C-alpha cells in the first residue's frame, strides 16, 4: 500500500499523503479535498486499496464531480453501472 519513504501513499503522485490524512479527509475534510482523494484513488490505486478507503456507493454519489480523464470516467461508469450523460 505504501511507496517509499515517510509513510506516503503511492496513489498520490504529486503530494505526500499519509494513510491517516487520506482517511481523515474522506471522513471530515472539505468537499474539494474529499473529491481529490477519491479521484486519486480511482486514477492510481490498486483495486483492493480503493475499496479499503471508499465504498462503491460513496464513489457513485460524487462521481460527476470527480477529476477523471474521459476514458477512465467511461470505464469507471461502466464498472459502477452509472449512466453516462449523453451529449
């Protein structure tokens, strides 16, 4: 789950974030920080690590606001059975 030094999580490629920080932001952080953590999880984390932090329902609830590239958004929408808007 961890990469290298100082207990930083591997799925935050640009910031040093600890397990405790990530879990706190998911629980009680500002909405933008929570969305950022979930976006990083879906972009960079391994399958089992994702679901140790968030539930599928939590991801579905904020899916439209996540920062994901179009191809990844489409793939996640399919996996989570989320209807993609047409247009």
